[in-house]
């Protein structure tokens, strides 16, 4: 069966713009990391109603973003397509070769969910538009729409549901991920309690128009990502892994930089 690539992303910058209920509203530049991806495919299994994911995951199937995407898609489809999807998943499992570290700020779970939705749309000829798939994906997680659209680079705002393509050259990004499992809700909680300082609309608009390379040249790691200091507060061992010239993706634990060109 066909192999599908679920790419990682980094946050070139991530700034909080406000609060919406229990969520934080953001403005962030997401950029795809071409060199880091999971591989997904449908593989035949013994026919059963049991949804099967084959791969090394630390969570139960029902906690997996791929399963959550399956449930969200079932709820979205009409009756005929729901039957087709159930039939497909009774005969096939989803094989996942995991390369993107979990709990690392690289969007691996969101990318897997988005890729699964696109696989179902293609294989079953569901005819769903990217916007419709993004709506389904948003039920799974705030980062999923970015991966549905498949842009190289995009400005992401709201709680992640507004994705606007940003035209620029894809950067060659090097990622290092310490073996520290970070809880995103915990980092946001500490941000809200001790570091809350949202940027205004003028600053947000300026950032949206700035090329990623310029952001990385002109901002320090904590200026570029509002979650860096709260993450350090919660996970003090992060400091041992920070290297000068690297930036922080999402709520961590990954650091990244643009690879230097070989002379």
C-alpha cells in the first residue's frame, strides 16, 4: 500500500495574543520540517470491528490522535460514507513508523491525525475539501489544520484554526529533542499564572509579515517564544540542553536552528 509522510513542524515564533475561555489565542509561524516525518500506510488485518494502529505508541488506542481523527470523521460524514469508512477500517489497520518524538513541540500527533484524514479522503473518494478536512481536524487538536493544508510555512492564529499561507523559502532546519516529556497544558498554566503578557495587534501584524529567517536573526529564544520561560520554570533540566543559537518549538522540549551551509 502507498506510504504517506506526516511531516514535523517547528514554531519559528509563538506569541500569545489573548485568552479564549480555557484556551490561549496565539500568533505563530509554523514551518514544515522536510527532513523529519512519520510514515503511515494502510495494512491488511484480520477482519474485525476493532480499530487497529500498528506502531510504537505509549498511549492507548483511544487516546491516539489517529483514532480521535477516525471518530471525528465518522461524526462528520453522511451515512453512506460512514459505512464505507467503517468497512475500510474493519479490513485494514493503520501502520505508523514513528520518527517524530512525542511531547516535543513538533506536532507529531497532529500531523499523524491530519495525514490519516487525507488518506481516508483519498482512498475512499470522500471528496472533502481542505477546509472541510481542517474542520474535522480541529476537533482532534488545534495544530491539525496546519498539517491538513500542507503549506511549507504559515501564520497560525486564533487557537490554531486560522491558517494563512506565508510565501517564503523552506528553511533547512536541524532539530534536537532532549528526552524530556513536556505537558503542554502545564506549561500554558504556568505561563498564564506567572508570565502572562500578550502582545498587541500591531506587534502581531508586524510579525506576520516578517520572514522567518529575519525573525531568527533578530529575536532571542525567549523573545521568539512566549512558552520558553514557563517551560524552563516547570522543567528546569531543559536549561542543560539549551545551546546558543537554537530556538524553542511550541511548548518544547525540542530546540532547532537553521543548518549552516557547508562552504
